[in-house]
């Protein structure tokens, strides 16, 4: 394969508003002197990639996990299998468990977790395609959760999920 640039010198992997939001999140974490970590399913590491697209992120972003298969969502980061069995691998309960479990598996002061259905398959009557669950947990016992239903393509749903996750993380960091 030839050595060619896939992006022009002035192009970025993520839209500018996402990079600005990521920089704001990193600045807020730096001001609180804490590290961040992410547990992602539907976004497959896009939150981690967006945060680490900002120069200096290595001082703040500690680690990220991608738990994509249903069995990984159901049992990853010490989420009890019974929680997934009762509520489904894509649920507020599993997402909350991932965010809280990640605190136990890292030195991060704040964690963010995301599950959802990006489409075109998946989803159900209660949580249709486009449904995203986000949870942010903090070392001081804080927990914030959101549910969204985003329209559009698989990629649009995933990028909207990244934006919502970064916004929730920023709001929890003050």
C-alpha cells in the first residue's frame, strides 16, 4: 500500500465542535487534578479517540475499554450477570454498572460509560435503534445518567453519542 495521507493537513478525524468539547473536558479534569477513563460499547472507543485527539490528553486520560459483544457488556468490569439478564445488555443499569465498575478498575477520578443501539439492526419497542445510555461516575460518589434517542445513520448516532457523553462528563466535572 502506498504511503499517502488519508487526511489533508488541515483535516481532523472528528468535527471541530467535538474536539472543542473534548478539550473542555480535559481542561476541567486537569483543573480538578483527576484522570478520566471510558467504557464503551456502541461507540467502540470513539470517546477515547476523541479525547486523545487533543494534545496533552495523555496527562489526563488513563484508559478505555471497548466491550462490544453482549457477553462482554453483561459481565465486563464486574457488572453482575444478573443485572444484564434482568435489564438487557443495553440498559441504564448495565451502563451504570460499567461506569461504577471502571472506578474499581482504574485510578480515574471520573468515568464515562456508553451502551446503545446504533443500527440499522438491534433495538426494540422500548429502546429503538438510536437509543443511547450514558453514565458518568465519580470517585466522590457522584453518578449521572442520561438516555437519548438519536436519529439518522449509524455513524450519526455514534457521533451524537460521543458528543452527549462528553457533555455529560463536562457537566459532572464542573
